[in-house]
C-alpha cells in the first residue's frame, strides 16, 4: 500500500486542479482571488502553476498519514476516465 497512496494522491491532485479550474462552482472565487494581484491570477487560472502547490499540500497530507482523504477524488477521476474510454469505444462502433 505504500506506493498506492502516492498514486491515489497524484490522481486526486489532477482531479482537484481540474475541478478548481473548470467548475462553475468556483468561478466567482477564482475571479475574486485573481483580481487581487496578477501573480494570484496566474496561480488560480494556470493548471500547471496550481498543480505544483496542490501537489505540495498533497505530499504533506501523505507524509502525515492523511492520504486516504484523497480516495474520493481519485475514484471520481478514475470514473471520469472510464466514462471517456466507454464513449470512445461506443463512437468507434466497436461496441454498441
């Protein structure tokens, strides 16, 4: 399980960053934070920039034993990938 917790954290970081960047739920908060300073705007709108900081927090959580908090986000993301793959298979005509 020692390596699995890092894999779960990696998948969860991607999911959390994607939710932050793409969800309408966080639109107003992104605009509010981004309006404070150009550097903050870059941080809250750039997936590569934001993922570094989210990954740093995730690493701390893993080190202190709270990696399991990321399981729902990792499952959510894995589910999204499976839905995407299923859609590709259906569109390819391979399976109806």
